[in-house]
């Protein structure tokens, strides 16, 4: 791999290599991306976020933060992941979720073909809600039927009827007069002609 050098005696990657570095950075997120961008800024841009922005097209604030993280060893966590979004129903109400998992386990069956690890269940979301109400859980802690279906699906319980086994097709028995039912052990016999 050859690199061009500029007047500052820095190594600048070739166009193809530059595109590969941009692609690699675009596939990463958060801390890993900033660490990668900081490494590339040190290697190719003498640690300058502004030069990294010009050369790679990366946000110089992200590169600057990555350089600070590299220098101090302290990783900055984004506030978004800590405070944004709503918790899943299972996380909000773990005791009800545990009762649901126990209920679903009682109604589940492994895929008859054993090709997947999913458990199929006859238990619908509506029926699961009905049985949880019967166990005495308050209406406030129970989710809507669609949320119940999503929670069951997320945890490996597919809401569909269990297919026990597919019956084999009925094959017609060969009749003795059928040409396919005759066994041929010797050479084919000559048919007689009526001369």
C-alpha cells in the first residue's frame, strides 16, 4: 500500500484506501467510531480534527472528542442512551413478565422439524392477558394485546398454532395390471406378431 505525502511530510492514503477508511468508519457507532476516527486522525492528519474533516469528511467535533478520549482514557457516554426511549414492558413489570413466561412455557412446543430454536405456542396474546387477569394482576400493569404479542415474539415464543405433524400423502397402490407394477428380472420378451 503506497501513500502520497504532502508538503508537511505526512502520509496521505490513496483514493481507494481513503474510501475504505470512510466506509469502515460509517459501519461503526459511538465510542468505536470515535476511537477509529481518532487513530486515523493521528496517523494521517497529525492529530488535527480540522484536517480529518477535510480529508475524510468526518465531523470534526466527533474526531476531537475521540482524540480527547484517546488522550485521557475516559470514554464519554451519550445521554441519549441513558434517558431516551421507553423501557420495554418486561423491564417495567418483571414480576408480571415472569408469570407470562411461565404461562407461555406451559403452552409451548418445539418446532416439529427441529430446524429452529423457536418455541411455537397455542397461547394467543388475548388468551395470555385473560389468564394473567385470572391470576390477579392489575389492569394497569398488563399491556395491550399488540404489546403482549411483541413481548412474546421478542422472547422466542411465536404466536401461531402448533403443527403436530403433517400427514403423509396417500399413494395409490399399484395394480397388478399396471405396467409399473411388473417386475422385470430378465431380458424383455419378444412380442409375437401375427403374421
